[in-house]
C-alpha cells in the first residue's frame, strides 16, 4: 500500500539517513585509524582447557562471561598452569603465558614477563592448594616478585589449619590487594580463623549457567529414560565423590520407587586415571552387580559437553551430591545442578549448606546411605515439594549467574587497577524468541512463570499494543516477514478490543472473553496505548505489500472513531500516548482535524503543568508515578505537529526536571512502584526496589526524541546509562535482561530480581534495545 503524496518525502528522508550513516561510518573509520590507548590487560593465572579439571572449567566460564558482558573495557588473558606430568598444547590466543608449576625457573621467567608488560594492570590467581602442592616456596617467591596488583581467588578455605597451612594462607593474603571466596562460610573462616582483614575479602558466588528450560518429558525421551524417575550425579569420578553412598541407598529406594534410575554422568578424573586407571569406576560397577541393581543404574562414561550436561540435569527429578570431604568449600558440579533448577539432596559441605538454606534442597549426613534412602523416598513422592525446590533453585541460580559473576569481577577489577577503567556493557544481539514464545494466534500472553508463558493470565490491550510497537520498529529496520505476521495478530487483537462507543476494553481471558476487570479498572491509559500502537503501525507498515489494505482501512476507521472520544479524557498518560499515536498516524494522513485533536490534548497537558509547576517542581502532577517520561515526550510530538513553541518549552523543562530525580552521574533509578515520589519529598529517601523495566524503556524512548530535538546536551549519554540498567548497572548489580531466553525479568526489588519474564517487561526491554538500532542499518 503506497501513498503518492509521501513518496518525495520518503525519498528525501532515505537519502538523509544514508548520508548520516555514511558520515557516521567515516567518523568510525577515522577513530579506528587514530592511535587509541591500549586496553588494561588482566591476567588470570589458572588451569585452562584442554586440561580437564574444575578450575580449568571455572576459568573458561569466567573469561567467557567477562568477554560476553563487557566491551572495550579490559583485555583478559590466561597464564595457563601445567606440570611435568600434565603438559598441553594451547592453540588459543586466550593463553598468552604457560607456567610450569614444577619449575622454579618457569616461575622466575613468568614473573619477569609479567612485570615488563606495561599494559598488564592486574594479576588474578585462581588458587587451589593442590595446584601448587609441590612448589609452595617457588609460588610464594613468584607472588613476591610481581610488581602488579594481585587478587587471589581461594577456591578452598580449610578449617582447623595446622601451623604451616595457616602461615601460608596469611602470607598469600598479605601479598594480595584483595582475596575472593565463593561462600560466606569461607569468608568467615578467613576472618576468624586466619585473621584476614574483612575489608580485604570479597564474596563472589560460583557462577551458574542461565538455562532455557526444556520440557522434561521430551528430554527423557531423547535420552531413552522416559517413564523413569531419574536421580543423577555428575563430575569427574574418584573416591572423594562417594558415589557408593547413593548406590547403597538404591535398594531401599527401589522398594518404593521401582521406576527409579540413577544416572552417573562423567568419567574418571584424568589425574586419577593416570595413576590408577578406572579402578574407582570398576569398584562402583562391582557394587551395582553385588546389589543386583544393574537395571537401575546407568553410567555415562565420558566428559560431557555443556549442552548435553544441562539436558541431563534438566531431565533429572533430583540431583544427588555425596562428597566425602566436609571441608570442600564449593563445588562446580553443584552449581550446574542449581543452574537447571534441580531439587538437590546433598551432604553438608559449606556450599550446599548456604545454597540450600532456604528450601532449595535437603541435606543428609556424610556416607549415611540409610538416611539418604529415607529422604529420597519421601521427596520423590512429594510433587509439590519438588516443584517448590525447583523454583527456589532457579531464583538462586539467577542471582549467581555467570553474567552476574562477571559484573562482580568487572567492578572488582575497576577498583584495583591503576588506570581509570570505565566498564562498558556490551549490548546483546536483538532476540525476539521470548516475545514469539509468548504469542499465540490470539495475541501476546500477559504473564509468564519464569520463562514459561502462563495462558491462565490471559491477554491485555496494553501488552499487545506495546508488542505491536516493538515488531513495527523491528520491521522498519529489517523488513522481516515474520514481524508482519506478529503485527497482524496484535493489530487484530487491538481492533477487537474496540467497542461500539469507540473506546477500548483491556482485559481478555484465555477463552477470548472480556473480564470483569474492564469494569473495575480505569481504562483511559490503556486506550491511549492502543492508539499509540495503531498510529505506529499505520505509519510503519503502509508500504508492506504482504498486509491487506483492508486492515489499514480498519486501523484508520478505528483511530478516527476513537479520536472523537479523546476530548473527554483527563488522564495525562492517556493523553500522552494518544498524542504520540495520532502524530504517527498523521504522518500518513496529514489531516488538519487530527492536528487539532493533538493540539487540544496537548493543551490539557499544558494546563496541568501550569497548575502544578513551581520553582522546585516542574511537573504535571503533585507526584511522580509511572510512565512519567511519556508526558514530556508527547509534548515534543505535539510541538512537531502544531509548531506551538510553548509545547516544546514545557517538554524540555519538565523532562529535565524528571531526569534530575531519576539519574545520578552513572546510574538510573526510576520511580518505584512501591511508593510514588510526592512533591516536597526528597527522592533519596524513597524505598529501594520496585523498579520496573517499562519505566526504564519509556525513559530511553523519550531520551532518543529529546536527543534529536536537542543534540549535544547529553541525552544520548543518558540513553546508554539507562540501558545498562537492564544489563546490570543497578543497585543489585544484577542482570534484568535474560540473554539465554530473550526475556526480561519483571522487576528490580530491594534484595532480588523478580524472575518472571512477562510480556510487559520483555517488550519493554526490546523497545529499549531497538532505540539503539535505527542508525545501524541503511
């Protein structure tokens, strides 16, 4: 569908856009050719793949998370550890140095290389006592020789140390600027047993993987265990794993659960295999044979790649952790199970005791097979308890995700290095997967349980309106036919919400019936959002040949029919969204009547502003609530429609006032839905938490418009700051956007992130992300 009167303007706009992008690329090339200061280099001293051990896996995951999370902030390199009996050919540019822990000459050489590297700012040691057990003296000399700041990450902190061990730990800590541990109990040991200054200790939890949760029955079918209750354990096998504890519990479990299957995932630890071969696995197989439980045990005897491992854990009904060592501070395998939301039954190592204290799992005594059998029998019969444990484990895993671990390490690095390091978050690629998963042939579903759409929650005009704006913006950039299919669904939903009086209803249940909420709730704001979305669609899709022109006629009729009713509206947000929608609608129609309606709506906002504005309160109401930025932004659109300078003046004055209440130099804290900001109240006294993605997104959309109207006033910089709220630059230093699912969590609370990924939050993130995309594509 084309409109001949707009062809010339569209050609002009396209040419201007191309010229602007060519100019931007030229500047970018000039910047690349200019001599830039090298990034601060940070060296991680640790084992590293292809070596197969827990520290190597941890270090790989940490580096990957840092590279994924930040850009142009620092350069992470690896000094890989090896010994005379464990030598590897490192073929990756990640590994810049290799330290032979059995060679004093190697320690001296690596220390000289580190000290002479002027770009290297920081050394972080991933410390496990076994890595340096044959060379403790050389290792200490190595640390003393370094002239760079040192951070030591203690993977194990032992209680009741002998004199020599205590002296070693104290010496290591004294040489470090900071030490990190993964549990509170380890921090307490360092403080109380070893006398380490608590200000020197930083707790950063072991990272967990964000997982896109798959259907358990499908996974069980894929791995040929359908119809079985699966308990599992995994990791490198060795006597310390005490797998026999579970095997000896199985006969009692089988009596009550004859469909049980125990999956043992993993091969013999490489070091142990080098010394003893598969003797421990043979020992386990002999127990299986003696107990006559062959049909109830399955060995997956290999080093399992991460995607396959996560599938095994997701299909498990319960994860069993049976370490023999009460002093084992932390377990990477345990963290993997937490990532997948596995209900956990574990021996009480410190890591398990901390993680499971809020009901994520159950504890049993070391080596007590009888107690394990009793706990397992009761647990596997209690579906509600299993479900509760899963949800609590998922909440735990979110706060300790590798993204969040990377954020914590990034801040730690920035505090310790000499040169100024400003963390720059890397924007994730645009991902509409969760939006699509939330969408049926009716519309986009309102809520989600974690990342699973909750059809029981039904649909709303609000969410479908925002979803329509999102796919229209994406279509303008990419011309993807899939976006058109979604747009048609959302448009039809909105059109069906309009009643004979021209107004819209908002709430629709899963059976496509309007609910009683439409009677109980004021729907003015929802009506405004509906018009905003239809206006955007009308202006964005008019050239889309795959959309029936009748649909555009229906949008036009719908908007015009509603416009007559806008005069009776008084809600400032309803007026604001309607102004935005009518502005875009009128870029196609160019109708003086529509311009007059915009003018009248804007006058209402102006009158509200004049009534409430004072020297220290430049706002439309005596309080700041939700969706605030849309009020100021709408007056910019009104000014563009009417050329009334007063609208532009009030828009900027009110917007700058709002920004003064929600921005500090490098963070945004939008008005909480727990308590609105009242006139005369200091915003710093507001309760922490209750920040919603939608308010951050609306602020970013407004900042983009104000940056266009008032360039070089810092609005673009505030856009970046605001967007980083989604990526972890918030008071919890945790991600709000989930890069694994493409969904966005529902809110930032005082002490946690609301893990549900409903449509409002997800679409809000996508709108914010799209605000940075427009100039990237010609």
